[in-house]
């Protein structure tokens, strides 16, 4: 994403504005000034003062170029300079608790996924000091929106650094073929690695306990980043927190029909179908409690269901009928539809059919949400009701907050989701130890996380998942954790937590409290800082 050029006199006028009053055009070859503000947040009854820095860090396209940069980095080339070496100026907001010694204070790097997504969601919904108030699993009415003190900000356990990926938010890329250099699986992970090393230098945080927190595709990034930081940069992490995890894209259930012969996605998404049908009262024989039913469905998915799908066209008719009947019990979908679907239903088909009689589409990111079907006759869901219900609240609130409270971004465009990044994304990965030129089919970063855990056998992993998430189903995350190629003694380094919520677990306030408490406890138990960060 390139910034637009403006005439020289316009840029001169913009440069004369007070600090923080930068324009998009002025930042094309002169970075906007970092802005520092102060605030107070009350977390679960305890008040703390913090300093917030909204700014950018310039990262190079390779380690040598990066090493040649000073702080805060050379000015970017103008967008018209097609010969310039590519660089990325990455936007971040860092929150530091005041009057704390850096060595005793953990620092957590947080980012969303996409790829092509900014980090507005984690920032404004989960752990920043201010949280946008939304209507839980219902449609949030239009502006004005309300920003409240975040009772579950993670600032009570760690300093926080929210990072926008290159080409999203206020982060920009410059130079010749910059998109090719930064918009890809491996390219993106390396850029984040360079950002983190430069951040540690800029703020003298090399000796702080360090954590990664990625959501969705951000978990893919974290698996690679943990390996890169350790293997390339000599940086050990205290912990990696994964939220709504996807490490192996072969497990994705959005369009498995285009990968025939690989039936695992249908099996791993089934428990999430069950949880969703339970929530919407569509199960023909609903139990009193969801948890025992999910255990039953998980067993069925990897045994009778998996065995039936593995037989393909050789599956006997009687068995086909029996499996369809069982799937009806577990999903609420009609037996006739399940047979017509050849016992294989993807997420889009499920979302349009579960509440189809009511002409409602079920959410994908959070299946607790529903919305009117755009076309009741469609075979697939045509939109995600959860995204439609809350996106405006998040984006509008952040645009107001970043300029009004953090004093950054005047005249600049914030890009919450970038189509340009998504369309140009190079979805290939070279796993650690693989032969040169080998990408191994669909992206799978399980080898990266396993290698990072072996290189640093003290690093801990906390996996968090919502039951009502069809984008990254919780059972798929469990399956991936159970298939990491690590020795038995390292499996004790992995913790798993589950929530009565969806992909963005924190949208449900009760789940946010659980998420905060789990992550805070994880950090406190792994920071090697003893009681220094404990609260009374």
C-alpha cells in the first residue's frame, strides 16, 4: 500500500503542523512523529498508570538492510521511486506501566491475522486499556459507539505492543516490488521478526520476559516467528499464546471440496457444528449439558465418521444411512440433505442451512450470531453476520481513539482489512529443515512451532479456542497440538483453554474475563520475575 503524493507546497504546510498532525502524503517520505500520552486503567479492581506510545518502526527487506538502519530509520523513498529497495514502516501502539523496571516487566507483542488484517480487533476488543462496547451476539446499532475502561486489559500482567502488519492499519510498504517482499507467509514472519528486534533495541527491552500473542492467522505467524526469533536472532521467548489457532491449512473446512480425498476438515469441524446447533436449539435430542456431548462427537468424528469417509464410494449403503442419521443427531441438518452432500458439509453450507427455514444465516467467525439470509436459495452463506454486526463499532471507535486520545494519524487513512494484501499474498511456506524449494503443499507451520519448542525446551505454549468458531474450529486446534512432533516431556509445556464464545473470544465479556485471567496467570507463571508483577 503506497501513500499518495501531493504537491510540495501542500507537504510543506503539513510539515508545519503541530506534532501528531501529520498527513498521509507527508508520511510518504518522512515518517510521522511518534506520540506519547499517559492514562490510567482499572483492571479487575486495581488501578494502574501507563504511558502509551503510538508510532512506527522502519524495517528492511533483509537482515543486512535492517542492520544498516539507525533509530528510528531512514526516511522512506517516495512512492514514485520504483528503483528503491523495499522497506516497510510498521505502526504500533505500545502501553508501558509507569514506574516499573523493564527487566522485571514482561512485554507481549500482539497482532491479528487475515492475512491482511490490522490489529484493531485485539486492541479495541481484548486487551487495550479502552474497550469498545458491543451487543455481545446481537447486531450493534450504529454510532455513536461507547468506549469504556477495559476491566480485563492485560496491562496488569504485561506491557503490550499492538502491531499492524505491513500494508494494514497505518503500516505502509515502499519501494520496488514491496508487496512481493512483505506480502507472503515467510516474508511477513521475517518482517515481524525484524520489527521485534528493533523494538527491543529502541525501548531497551532485551532483558524483559517476552511473549507472542497471535489471533487466527496471527497464530500461523507466531509459530514461524517463535522459530525465527530463536534460530535467527538468538531471542528466547517465555511463552507463545495462540488464540483461534490455525497451523495447518489442510485442516480448514471452508472449501475442502476442492481438495478431494482429504476428509480431515469435515471431521475436525463436526464438534463445532454440534456446539452451534446446540446453541440455536436445532439438535433433535438436545442434552442438558454441552460438554459431554462434545466429547462424544469428538470420538465419533475420529472413529466411525472418519472410517466411513475413508471408504469413499465403497461405503455400504446401510453404513451410509447410519452415519447420516448420526450426523443428523449431531448437527440438526436433515438426513436427506446429508446424504445428498455425500456426508460432507463445509462451513458455508452449514451456515446457510442450519437456520434456513427461518431464512437466517449463521455466523462463521462466531456462530452465536445470526442475520437475514441475502439469498435463502443460495447453497453457501454469502456473508458473515458477526462481521456485519460489530466491524463498524471497532473501526469507528479506533479511528476516534487513535486520533483523539493517542494523538496519532491526523490526515492518514487507517486500513482495517486490506484487499490488496489478501489478493497479493503468497501462500507458500518453507518449513525448517525442508529441502530447498520445498513448500510441502498447503501451508503447515506445525514443524516451525515444534522446532521452536525443541530449540528452547523451557518455552511454554497456551492455546485458546472458542466452541462457536467455524473459521478455526477448536477440535482442529486440539488435533494440531496433539500432532506436534515434540517429545513426550515437552507436551507438558502446552496448555489448552476453551470458551463459550467464537473466533473473537473476547466479544463475549464473560469469556474475555476468562481469557484475561488465563493469559495473565500464564504470563505470571512463566515470566521468571517471581512476585514482582503479582497484584495484591
